């Protein structure tokens, strides 16, 4: 920056003095230095007795501070907050034309002017940007010299440019910081995605390994168990001679417990097969009335023992179904076995109907049994869940039947629903699309 002292010194400024000041401003990019040069120029070349230049400081554009002054002592630490809109100096900022204020006090922070005071706004306020500053000039004459006006306009234009440039620099810095943050966040996201992808693969592998293990285990358990059941049966049938009653009772226990174990193993095997996607669909066209008769025949010994009135009201005109016959049968056997197990008196009814609009067959099994509390109606569809899970529960079973039914129905694009009230009975309904979609 050129030195302030280098400015020419006559009281009425020559065109050279104006030129020198303009050049000095051009080479100056600090508001405080510009203000100091302006105050010095006014004191040298005009009749100014007191001068004060207020403008934003570097750090806070919402305040004006005295950047330079002459003949105005005691302004150290003075800060003019722009939100104080009723402060006379803030009001003066809004005036587009210079105004004269008679001698005496003008603003509380300023010393009273001896010969009156001119306020000149340095540039205009624009939306979102405060005006670049305010110039206060006190001189003996009530006439404002054109040199003061010239300087105020000139200084205002220069300060406006400086502050805009500074804003631009700040904006650029903020924008590159934002870009850097977005880049960092994107990289972090990509890392997390990769991590998730790897975890998903690991989970898939672990789940496949689990299913494989269970399938193998079930197979390994089933083979010796079938042998145990086979030999027990042979002994019960008296292959080695009629067993004495005590031995027969023990053999019967081995037989019933073995069958229970086989049931559990078979059900676990079913679930693991479904979960591992190794339970293929065998779709065919078949008729429900025949299938329901088959289910009733299979459970006939239990039906007879139960002494319940078990009936099937099946519409002979139901359309044929295109689905997996074996899986539909497995669901119905399960629902009917449960109805028989949890009903002590009354009846069990199997009903069918067809909903033309949705091409869905409804097969319901209604019993007058113990019913299910609404609080348990969700959990019984989960693996190993029974209303009574205690070791002393009166009903046998594994708690896997309904969870298998739910999975099988889903494989056939259908579902199983329940309506039940404690002590009044239950209705389980299988909703089956007439045509299952091939996976
Ligand atoms: P399991 O019958 O082997 O216990 P399920 O998954 O078939 O397993 O059934 C889960 C539970 O749902 C049963 O233990 C029983 O508490 C309840 N439940 C199922 N069917 C009926 C029914 N028809 N009436 C009353 N409770 C039932």
C-alpha cells in the first residue's frame, strides 16, 4: 500500500490529490487502512474538524466499529449493533443523502459536535448485506463541501467491493468445505455399504451352513431312530416270543417316545428344507373333496378314539385346484390333528368354499375345543411356540406344526388365518389360490 503521508497536503484538494487518493484506495484491500486514509485525507484537504468512519470489522458483519477517527476521543471499544434499528447512527445509515445535525449531542456514544455534524452513508444497504459504513464529518461551515461528498461516494464504492469480495471468499470456503464433507460422507457410505454387503454374504453363508447342519443331523438321527422303532415293533409283535406285560409296557413307552422324537426330527427337517429353499414345489391339478376324504381317512383312528362329531361339508362343485397336493394335505392334516388334540367334547367341522372374485379356495377347520387367548394368537405361529410351554403341559406336541403350516401356505401363495375365543373353540382357515404361481 502507498503511504498515507505521501498524499498531497494543500487544504483545497487539487485533482492530483483526488487522483492520489483514488490510486491509494485501488491498492488497498483492508477496510481499516482505507478508512484511515479517508480520515487523513479529509483532515488535510477539507475544513473538517472532527471525522469518524464507522464500518463492519473483519469478524462480524452485523456490527459497525470506529475504523478510523480524528478529533473524536473516547471511542475505544465502541460497537454499533445493526439490529438496534432505533439508534440514531443505525437510522443515519439508511439515509441516502447526507444530513446535517446542529451542534450538540447526536448519538450518546459520540462527543457533542462543536459546529454541527454531517452524516454520510457509505453506499446503500442491500438485502442480506448491511451498508458498508457511515462517515461523520464536523466542520465549521454549515455547507457540505463537494470534496466530502466525493470522498464518501468513492470510499463507499470501494468498501462495498471489498466486503462483497470478502463474502465471496467466505462463500467459496464454505462451499468447498461442504463439498469436502459430502465427499467424506459419500466415502463413509460406500465403506458402510461394502461392510453391509460382506456381512449379508457372511450371514447367508452362516444360515446356509446352519440349515445344512440341521438337515444332516436330522438325517443322521432319523436312520438309527427308525431302526429302534422297527426293532421295538418287532418285539411288541412277539417275534422273539410274547413279551411279559411289564416288558410290553416298557416297549410301548419306547415306541411312543421314539415316534414323538421322529415327529420332531421330521418337522425340523421340513423347516430347514423350506428355509434352505430345498423344498421343491410339485404342482398338479387335483380336487379338494377327494383330498379332504383322504385326510379324514388318515386320521380316522384318532377321530374314532376322540368320540367327537367330526364332519366334512365339502362342496362337490368346487373348481379343481392347481397347487402342491402333498403340501396342502400336510397343512390340513396338521390343522385337523390340532383340532382333535385340543377338543374334548362337541364337534369338529371341515368346510370349504370358493371366492370367485379372488379365485381363492377357503378350507376351514372349526372345533369346539379349548380355544386360544387373543394374547397368544400371534406367537403360536412361531417355531416351538405353544400356548402352554411348561414341561408339565397336558398336551403333547412340538410347537412346530403351525409354523410349518404358515411356511407351506406361503410357498403356495396362500395363508392360514385363525379366529378363536377361549372356551368356545377355534377356526383355522387355509386360503389357497386356485392356481399357485410357479416360483
Ligand atoms: P403343537 O400342536 O405341536 O404344540 P402347533 O404349532 O401345531 O404345535 O400349535 C402351537 C400351539 O397352538 C399349540 O401348542 C396350542 O397351544 C395352540 N393350538 C393349535 N391349534 C389349536 C386348536 N385347534 N385349539 C386350541 N389351541 C390350539
